[in-house]
C-alpha cells in the first residue's frame, strides 16, 4: 500500500460524492387494540396526519380489521414528532392507542 494520505482522502471523497446519502423515510403505523374508541382514532388521524374525515375513517377501519395501518411516511424527525403527538394525545385521554415507526 503506497497510497499517499492525501490521495486516499481524495479517493474517499470521490466515493462519497458518487454515493450521496438519501434521507431515509419512516412509516408511522398505528396499532389496533380493543379499548380505544373508533371516533378517537379517526380524530387523532385527522389532527396529526392532516387527513380528511373520510380518509381517516378508512385508515381506522383498516387498523381495526387488519391489526395495523400506515398513516403516512416522513423523514425521521417528522415521523418521530407525529408518533409522539399520537402517544401524548392517547395518554392524555387515557387510551391505550399505540404508534410505532418502521424504516422503509
Ligand atoms: N378496535 C377498536 C375498537 O373496536 C378501534 C381501534 C381502531 C383502536 C384503530 C385502535 O388503532 C386503532 N374500539
């Protein structure tokens, strides 16, 4: 290995220029449970994910029948904020509604 340090640095720099890192997106997923009222879930989806009443109802029913549902996909920081908003609203109202993130 006779590569001079500065040449090595250049090679590394070129490689990282060729492979720019794309920010990863995360799915924000709501989980079903037996206790949270349907209207509460619809309300949360409308507020946090800016969905219409009809779209929010569709997502809620999908969660109710399938067990999980995707409310949206966002860059990590935004996905985390939305997950925390759901968890805070749910805790405030003493419902067990759960929300998780999944990397795409
Ligand atoms: N399964 C709940 C009920 O029958 C409704 C519900 C839907 C709860 C979606 C959570 O993420 C959820 N009241």
